[in-house]
C-alpha cells in the first residue's frame, strides 16, 4: 500500500473505513484510544499518498514538507506512545497495569527522542526502487538504542496484555517488522505500513471480541 500514490490513497480510504467501524463498535471509554488506531493508520497512508504526488510533481514543496511531516509524526512519534498507552488503558488486571506503565514511560521517552529529531533536523523523502525513503541528517549516536526502545514500547506490551486476542496483534506486528527489516531495511518506515490494513482488521476483531466478553460478564 505504500508503493504508489494511488495505492497509498486506496489503502488509506480502506483503513479509515475499518477505523470508523472499529470506533462505532466500541462502547467502552477505556478502549477508545485502541479503537482509534486504524484511523491513525488511515491518515498516515493518505499523507504518504500526498508525499508520492508531491515527489512526482515538481513545484509542490509545501505539500511535500507537510505530508512527509505528518507521516513521520505518526510513524515515529505517535505510535511508540499510543500503542503502550492504549494497551495500558484497556488492561483490567491491576498488577499487569503497573508493569505496562513502565512501557508507557519507554514509549514517552522514545516519542520525545524522535520528536526532537523531526523538529531540529532536516529530512528529505525520495523515491527509490518503488518505495519512499526518508533521509535525514540525524545524529546516529543513539539511533540503535532508540530503535530498540521503539520495538520494546510497541511490541512487548501487546504480548503482556490479558485482553483476548491481543497476542495475535503482537504476532502480526512482530512479523511485519521482521519482514520489512529483512527485505526492505532501508524503507522500513514506509514499507511497514503495507501491513496496516491487516493489523486494523485484527484491532476490529479484538474490539468486537472484548465487547462481547464485557456483555457476557455484565449479564452474569
């Protein structure tokens, strides 16, 4: 879904539609942030569609800078905090909530690190081998620890969660990161979003299953 402008726009529309369904199916405030994740995925895909258009049509520098910033803001600033925080808010086991709070802290620090890079350093998106590559003059000193922290914040809380089927989302996200890391290492930020639609469907299933469980529990 990130191999052309039309694919990014089409993927964004589909994912946004799934996001609307997920939000409508949810009735629990504690699941609201988690349910809105596909909407962020959709906005992210659509913003990269505009990156494609701007790169392929000279004279749209403002569109390019704004759309690329929105895409990277979601990819490296919003996700490392939103994922562990949404899992934390959904968790019902108090002992596990205390553990998950640690990962919320890791996610916050990771978001602040990547956010500072976006604000204080230049970056340039470019088309390379049918993918978008984001190149910047960022310092490499903390690049590896920051990436590890990103993975820790976005993956481990999902596997620790007691919410039904959440482990399936963790497996899917870990697999998507592994595939893009092995085969598309230089385009990881962009190519990973190829899995966004499937991940969004799993999020919808989790919300539906958790809602049914809540109704059964309330009835008994």
